[in-house]
C-alpha cells in the first residue's frame, strides 16, 4: 500500500563525469562509481571528441551507464549524424537552443543554464517543461561551460519543480558542501578530475565520487 511506503528512504546524489575522450578514463570513471559519462561534440572545446571515437568508447562500456551527448548551438544535421552513429541515452544542450529545438529530436534531453543575476529558473523550468533536468553551470563571458569556476549556490531555489544537475568548478574539496547547500539530483564534474583538459585522473575521480557518496 502506498500509504505505508517509508518516507525516510536514502537519497543518492548521482554523478556524471563529462568531457571523456579516452576509453581508459571512461572505464576508470565507471569503476569509481560514476552513473553517467559525457561526450562533448563541440569542436571549440578542448574536450571535443569525434563521433567515431565516442562510438568506440560506448561500445566498450558495461551496462547501466548513461551516455550523454553534449552540443552547443549545433546544426540539426550535426546532431542527427551523432545519433546515427553513437548510441547515447540523453542529449545535453549547452548553448542558446530553444525549447522547440531541444525537443525536435524526440530524445530525452538536459538543458544547461549558465547562472548569472538575471536568470529566472522558474521561467526556464516552465519553458523547458519536458527537459529531464536543468544543468546549472557557471557563467563566464565567451565560454560555454568547462570554466572551472563555481557560482553562488544560494541562488538555486529549493522549491524548483525540476531535477537539478549541479556543475561548475566542482572538486573533491567542495562537492560535499555544494550538495549540502543545493541538494541536487546529480553533480557534473569535468575539470575538477583532470590532469589536463580532456585527460582524467583515476585517483581524482575516485576521491570525488567518494566525497559525493559520503555527503550529507
């Protein structure tokens, strides 16, 4: 009976490791406990990966890992060419894509929001009502994510009717604090677990995910 369902269930914060460019990094992320890995199909990014290489990595992944394809103001044909080759689970739109553009592919999607003083998350949540989640990232002029900068977590409303994925400058040193303040559905890390841009560090990923697991 639903009325007897316990309400004190354990809430688990999911982890996405983004900017994967090598199979060994993908496997290390999975072994460390990552729930999702992200591929950046944006040529201006230092973490850009070609669709053929992404397809090869996905083929070697174990089951139950969510594969995310990140795009920034990409042309329709570019996105569809990736979907034709790479069996991803969800799209992440990190540019100025309209709600209509995001949903036109008939694919589950995440909409990234670059946080600044004028952002109205309630309005955005309504506009992108069918998004699986909103990913909140730091705003840096001229940069589409991957900034390594945090933003003011206190500006995230606690009563937003949408799953939140928290990104932007997260590291093993601050992710527990971020989770305690925002209570996100998931956290997204890239630069915070790297040796250099696009090259992950297995030990850093392990440490980061352990901090998420033990966060209150």
